């Protein structure tokens, strides 16, 4: 007895996938400490972190400001009104990973980092000295 199988592959032309990125904002330098979490949803699969942040701003979930370097892209200076004080050697560190308990510092900035679907991204105000 011979078995014949028919395999049907369907491609959706123009179908788009979206990703959710879980955002954590934390400042333990200032008093009282600041902690905020939310999910930035509906981002394109190829969205860099800066695009995710812009979508979060549009949704009313966060605010940010920064300076742009021609080669390196966005340098984040302020998140939710909390400014990193350069005179005190403060900066917004970006950590990320799939396990919220094991986030690693990013080797890329907000203009280059492409978070994965359901990845955690943490903005952590810290001292660099």
C-alpha cells in the first residue's frame, strides 16, 4: 500500500508580524526611587529600540529625550522626566534579555538594538564612575 501526501504551503503576501517588548524603567539614585514597567506592543518585527520607544511615547507609556550622534545614533539623557546628570557621572544604561532576572548590558544603543519578541529591556539610571 502506498501513501500519498499532499502538502499545502500558504504564504500570506503583505502579512506583518508584530512584537511586544517589555520595558522596565528604574532609578534608584534619586529619592524616592522610581520604577515603572509596561509592555510596548505592536512593533514591527525589525523595529530597533528607538522605534519601540517612539511607539511607547505615542501610546502615552513613557517620555524620553536625548542627543543624536551622527555615527552612534541616539544617546538617551532623560526618561520620564528623570535626567541623567553628567556632572555626577550618571547615564541611562540599557540592559536586555529574555529572562527578566538575567538581563545583560546591551552592546548596542537605542538606535541599533533590535529587541526580540517578548524580550525585556531595562533602562537603569546609574553612575559610570
